[in-house]
C-alpha cells in the first residue's frame, strides 16, 4: 500500500498561512458564509455522477445566502458541465488554484506557469514524457497538448474521448511552448510511476520555481500530478477569494478528499473530509462525512452549514 507523500503532506505551508489546530469542535456558533468543495471524489460519486441529494443541499445552502465555490484540479471547460448542473450561481477555482472563473467563464484571477520553467521541467523528465501534458488557458481547442494521444489508453482514454475537442498533439511536446505561458504541466499514470515523477521533480535544482499538486486514487491505480506556478494551491487561491469577498476563514467550510485539498482544508474554519478520503487526511482531527457514494457532501452541508 502506498503511503502519503511526505513533502506534500508534512512540509510547512508556504502560501495559505499557519495551519489550524486540530480540535474536535468546529466553528461553534459562527455561521458559514462560503462552502468550497472539490469535485472528483467529493461532489461526484465514484461513477462520476452528480448525486441528486448533493445538488439539493447545495441549492438549499445557496438559497440561504451561502456562497458556493467549486475548487478542482479540472480545467474550466471540464468542470463547467458540473457547475451548470447546479441550480445556483457560483464561482470556480480550477487547475488546482491557477484560475478563478465565474460560472459564465469570466476570469477573476490567473496564475500561470512560466513557459521557460515548463520547458525545463519537460526536458528534465524525459522518462515520464508519455504521461505528460501541457495545459493552456485558451478558448476552444488546443487546451491540452500531448506528445501522442492514445484514444484507447486504459487510464486516460475515457478522459481523452470526453475532451476530444480540446486536445492536440505536439512532437516533441516542448514545441508547444512557443512563448505563451501554460497553466501547468501535468503527469497522469499509475500511482507508483507518478510518485517516481514527483520525487524526480522535487529533487530538481530549480524546484523552487514551481509547486506540485497531487491527486491519487489508489483503488483505480490512477494519479495526477500538476506542476504549477510557485505558491499556487487550492488553499492559497481560496484564501485570496475569501479575502476579496470579505469572508473570514472561520466562516468558510471546505470539503475534500485528496492530497491537493489539504491546503484549503487547513485554511477553512470548518474542514470536512470525505469518508473515501486518503487516510492521512482523516488523521488530522477534522470532521469526516460519508463517502462520495453516500451523498457525503449533502450530509456535511446539512449537518454543519444549515
């Protein structure tokens, strides 16, 4: 069994401030003004569907004046269908904190990875190139560039087919870095190969130029590792959005299930971990709700926010 990546989980937080103490009582009587929730493994069930109970609970929270934020590793166009299925206004923090967008697609904040850094990352990791992609913030096509697209890939084929209009090939992959800064470099594959890629990236001499975000699904043997601009995390961007909205961290509820959710959970006054979460998040003393196949988001909203 895989164990938690120490540099992602144990290192001191750089972008979102001091971690909150692990206490058993959450928020007291402070009303929740903002609910930030992850999508995959959290809002969606294990089949990638939006449970009706989650949709109803979110609508009820929004009707009571609670702001809703979807915060995800997905690109905006890959997350937009989920946002549109929710019957309320909301904002999206996408690409693990790199962009803040409205439901209609207006960009409120953008933090891109320097093109030169992306190029050096790819040049330093040729052994992982088959699982690599470069992601851009562009309208329409050519948002996700790969060296070669295998439409029948057992891990990525389904994603490729659902996102066909946004994909393109570039051989070599570095050729797509022609001056435009990307959002990120992304590595996708089995858990062990992606862990090896993460270790290699952590040990590069210029590792201080970027931040790594990991999402890991051991039961599917699937991992996604994003190389982002330095300091970019879900938690850092949620912190900035809450500041803009005039909402204190004590009035923020965050719900997540994976490594890349850690910083936003640490920021929130009311952190809630999914029942299907990576086990290390459950050891932090935070509230634990039901799994994503048991309407865990709806349960958490009704128990802690409504």
